[in-house]
C-alpha cells in the first residue's frame, strides 16, 4: 500500500477501524495512530476517549446510509465490527452479513482498495484436530457465527474478482492476554502478534485476496501459513509460557467429545439460538 514519502506525514491519510470498542479494537487503536494522520473509529456503542487524531462515531453496520457516509474519504479499512460469538441468526444477519455487505459496497462506491477483514478460525472449525490446514483448506464452519465469517470471506473474494478491492482475511484464533483453556494453547494469538498481523496486511504492497491464520508461534500447530508468507507475518510470541497451566493431551481422531475432536472446540456443540423478547 502507500509508502511514506518526503511530503507525507504518515503512510495513510485516513484509516477506518470498525469494532473499535471491542477487545481487539481497543488493542489496535494505539498502533493505528502511527500509521495514519486520522483514524476513524466506529462501533455500535459509543467509543470512549477519542484521541486528537481520531474521528469517533456510533454506527450500526446494518444501516446502509450511515455506513456509506462513514466510509467516505478513507484510504483503507480494518473491519473488526460485528458479532464475535455465536448468537441468534437474526442478529448475525444484521451485524455480520448485512453489515459486511454494506461495508464492501461503500468501499466500492468510495474507491477504497484495501480491507483487512476479521474472519475467524470458526470458519474452519469442523476440521479435525489431526489435520493441518492451509489457506486453501475448504470452509467447514462450526456454528452460524462461523457461517457468517464464511460469507464475509466469499463476499470479499467477489469484491476482489469483480471490483479489484484487495482483502486479507484474518482467520483469527484466540486473541486474549493469555490462553484460557487447553485448546487456546494451540489457537493463541498474542495482542502483539495480532497488531503485527494487521500491520503486514495493510502495508504489503499487493495482497490480492489472501487468507491467513491468526496464531502465535505455538508449539502445537493446526494451521500452516506458508501460502501467506508474502505478507511477511512472523509471530514473535508463543503459548509455551502458559503450557504448565493446563494438562497436555495428544490429539487423536478418536476423542468421544466432539469439542476435543474438532478444531472449533465447544463451538461445534452449539445449537441455533433464538432471539429472546
């Protein structure tokens, strides 16, 4: 993407971050300040303590007109917005399906050429833990939430093939301060590595339509990023430091518990939810 030149202060004039009030959005905001003169931050709830370089707004991604206005004038988008857990399908439709469509359509109309899309490991969660997956592994969502991430990946592919909007789909593992269970020793993505993954996705010159798995350099690996090596993402952290907190078990295809047999963990056991009044 844009390179710093003698006449510019930062590589981007204006970046858009959706989902800025969420866990990963909060981690990313400080880093974005070094990459853009202006960072437009949005969420469905008010975003607190906007810094001097930030333009903060409350945006429902399902509202097409509001999204169209939000995207105007931005150079690139980091799309973290939407529902990040399994939820009633009616809610997922609005936030993750209609909202993602609205964002890409606004990007098309306003000439935005790069999107970093927060997909999820739950787009491939019904692959067994005995497999190592690369970017070409077929989608096997483990939940309706995972289905919406498959939709986002497919939609972004269409907008690249048809309109030339480049996207890096981040199949994010488990990005928290530390792993919370044995599965996360495999899927752990440190905050530092997450920020670096976004940086590589924004600054690599040409990405086309790319899929990359978001995991740190953990001792057990379900995902192979060889086909995304051109991004230059090299994780620096590992879940090894937390390994003494959980018992180590060898993965097999014979686990009676589907949550241990499949990469999606407990998500594979969920059932469709109904919206409550």
